[in-house]
C-alpha cells in the first residue's frame, strides 16, 4: 500500500512563502497523477493543484500565479511552492495520489499551514 507523508507546513506572515513536500513510498512516475488539496475549518476539502506526466499541471483559480506544483521522480516526492500567501490560504494541506484510473485515492495525513500576522 502506497503511503504519502507531508512536511513543510507552519506559521507564516501574509505575503510570505512556504514549500510543502510529499514523499511517497512508491514509484510516482507510474502514478496516474498526484496533487494537493486543502481543508479549512468548517469548509469542504478543495483542490489546490494536480500534476501528471500526461496532462501537466492544473491549478485552482484561487492559487494560480502564487503556487507551483512540481515533482522529483528520483526522490518520489511532490512539492508545492506557495508564495504571496494570504490568510485565506490557512488550512490543512493534504497530499493526494491516484495510481490508476479507477483506483481509490490515497491521502497523506495532512500538514497545517497558518497565514497570520
């Protein structure tokens, strides 16, 4: 069973930057796609960004131009570079992977990102 472990969350001031990492226990080059979701208190989990070998990258409108998703297949790790952070970016960020088209999604345990002065 593939496992995902996130790291890199924390407290940052508005306008600041953070980089999240997601280390997978499997060969991410073979995965259908990976990405990041987030969930703020009292809200539903929402998509942040996806990355796929076949379709490239996709971003939610609310992070376009501020966040960048990337991957290092040699390290089986996906990254989320976040800049120009806003208080509304505060949430638990979850790493996500889908290995095959009809396989169940895999989730990490989540990492807290808090944007506050």
